[in-house]
């Protein structure tokens, strides 16, 4: 079985919990006899467009890195990137995995599952945090003092109260 | 989720946590321990005092087993097997 794991960052560049789960799963899958490919984002954004690079770990895991120059994680409407989708589709065409496992799509694009499905590749998603409904990922208030009590699908309080977001962005969010 | 939550559970130690974020999911009173409202120092103080005065509560609490890498990995393979079996239905 060939498994393609997707995550927003990967060691050694990023060492958070989700990244380590993916790295651990990747090595365990290799030991279990699977062929493993990782597609990861990076904090090193490309200045223009999307930059792809690939390397092979000692374990045999092939790691494709997609650098997205226009990434702004505080703008929900930018969570989809057509360029990342196209680059991801290229990787799928090259690698032909049996299954795609999306662990996170921040820094990448929110339509990765759709992209895989269109190529008739089944996808599994692990929801490591609340990113799908909360841009700060935790549904904890921005001052860290309380659980967010804004019922879904209302707008996130962190977004609606942020001075960084203008009326135009709020309107766009309300329409999305 | 703080690792100390998983470490405590693995060691069979009850938890006293605020009801913030993943902590609220980690403790389902009375299973696993107790929760207090985040930021409520008095509530935390009261519960600590209660436990000090009645330590039998600590012995009585049910501690669920800590999630293990083995169980996680077995579930992962089950999920992959399931979606691969359904591949023909992938629209």
C-alpha cells in the first residue's frame, strides 16, 4: 500500500504535535511495509507562486515540500490556493498513492481532499485541532481565559473583534 | 493538549483541570478527575481543599487507560483498509 500523508509542516523544520504524529506514523508505516510519501507546507514562503521541492529521508519516506508565497492564515478566504491545488495534483499524478491522509491543510489549501477525490484516490482526514471552524485552531478566546462560546456556524469572535480585519474582510467572511 | 494530561493518565493519577479547550475533553467528571471553570481560583482552591480533606476521592476515581501508540496505529490501519475497500465507490 502506498500512503501519502499531508501536513502543514514536517521535521526538522517544524516539530509541533501534529508534525510529530505524522513523522511517527510515516516511520511506522514504512516498518509495516508501506510505501510512504509526505506532502508538507513550510514557513519558508515562495516569493511568487508555489515552489516545489522533494527529498528522501533515511527511512525511505519521500517528502514533497510546497512553499506558498501568498499564504495568510489570518484571512479565511485565502485558505484555498489554486496554485497549491495544482501542485498537489501534480504530486498525486507522479506518486499515484493508494490513499491520501490529510492531517492539516493550513499553509497549503483547503481543497486537498477534493483534489484527491477527483483523481479517485480515497482520502482520510484527522482533525488534530479546530482549524476547520476556528482560525486560532483551539476555540479558546484570544486572551486564553475561556473556551470560545460562539456557537457554530456564527462568525469567530477573534475575527469579528480583530482590529486587524477591516469591514471588507468581515463582509467577505459573512458571505462565505 | 498538554502532555502532562496523558502522562498522568498513563500513571493512573487523577487530573484536576480547567474546563478550557482540550482539557475539558480529557476529563469527563467523574471519570478521570475533576474540572473547574477556567480562571476561577476559588473553585480550584475549594476542590483542592476538598481533596486534601477527603483523599479517598483520589482512590475512588476511575482512570481511563492512556491512549497508546499501538492502539492508534491499529486504528489507522483499520481506517486505511476501510477506505481502500470502498475505493470503487470513490466519486
